[in-house]
C-alpha cells in the first residue's frame, strides 16, 4: 500500500483550480521533494493531503484512506509557523504542544509523559541543551528543529513539511537538512518536503515532483532535474549542472512570500 496516491487530482478554492489534474504516488518510507515557483500550488497540495483544505476532485488517498481519516498518521510543519512570539514559551513547551493538541489535553498543565516525550524529541533533533530556553530567543535553524520535534512527538507515519529551509542561512539549512536525513534513516517516516531550493535536500530525496499548477515532471531526481525540464518552468537562465556525481539545480527562484518571484 502506498503512503499517498493521487489520481487526476484537481484542488480548487471556491471553484477556481490551484492544482489541476495531478497524478502521482509516494511509496512508504520515501521522501518526495515538491518543487515549483511561487503560486505553483505546493502549499495547497500539502494542505489537501493533511486534510486542512477539502475542496478537491479526483482521487486522493493517504495510506489507502481519504486524507481526513488518516489525520492521526500525519504530521504537518507549516510554511511560516503560527506561534505568537510575544508569548514566552520555552522550546520544550512548544514541542509538548504537539502532543497536547493531538490528544485533546487541557493546555494549562502539560502531563509528565508528554513532557518526557517532548524531551526525547528535542534530544532527537539535537537540542536538549536549549529545552528551557524561550522559543523566540532561538536561532532560525533551532526554531525549525523545535518545530520538527513538535511534529515528531505524535509519531506520524507521514510528515508534510512546507519549506522547512526557507529563510535560513546556509549553515542553518545544513543543520535542518541533517535532521531531516536522520528522520528518514532512523524513523523511516514518509516525507513530502516543499522547497524552492532542491540542492540541500537532494541527498535525501527519492523522488522529485515539479508542479506549476499542473504536473510538469515526476520521478527520480535525475529524471526530473534535466535542463530542458527546469528551463520550461523557470526560463532560459535556469539550468542543471552536474558536479562530480551530483546535480546542482539553479532555478533563480527566490521565495518572496507571495510578492511574485523568480522566473514564472
Ligand atoms: N486560501 C486561498 N484562497 C484562494 N486562493 C488561494 C488560497 N491559498 C492559495 N490560493 C491560490 O492558490 C494558488 C497556489 O497557491 P499556493 O500557496 O499553494 O502556492 P505555493 O506553490 O505554495 O507558493 P509559494 O512558493 O509562494 O509558497 C495561488 O494562485 C494562490 O493565490
Ligand atoms: Mg507555499
């Protein structure tokens, strides 16, 4: 049984398609890198898989179930986290919230077993040293790792990550991609990761999907990341350069949070 099956999937907002006629499959344990310019429909697709958005037609199954029946199996790390940084919560409390919301506990007092799980999760992402620190005082890479720990605490079988590397400097990007690699290797969790920059994630990506409202290409990285394919979406300046036994993909696509972007 596949982790995700989509067949001729069209996702709409009040009838207007944001994703159109997309067919793909993600096997269990695989990591899919979801690539596409601003407004391509990446977040929309992720939210629909997570059952946050329900206006679609065609077929969409998560572990052979409609997405909303598979909710307990799904962890979601949003594009820009929705924590109010004026509230002084510690890293540990942020992680523990992942266990509380999912199981419907009151959030006035965090149960001990949830705190213990939160400590384990922080340890897993390499942050046990900052568990008592305020979330707002952490670096960008540390914050992102805390959010990964928060998603891990409910033992998801499928982890959906919306641009986990955006707004991070190169060393923080490496930190976060290392943790993603560890999640894949040690937990075997199926992941779908949206990104504007595929390069830091190529090592863990089993498949790449390029969308621009419609499906442009889907397959192994070397099948999708070809000069002609990339140029067809990002324009003539985009290219794929082989560097030793790896590929380096230049799209000129900068994430500008909805203010247009490179090369559409
Ligand atoms: N809540 C909404 N209501 C109406 N239209 C929406 C809504 N959210 C997104 N859209 C539209 O759906 C399309 C796809 O948006 P989406 O956010 O999924 O793109 P994206 O690939 O994630 O872009 P980015 O790289 O900028 O994050 C866009 O045309 C957008 O305007
Ligand atoms: Mg998005």
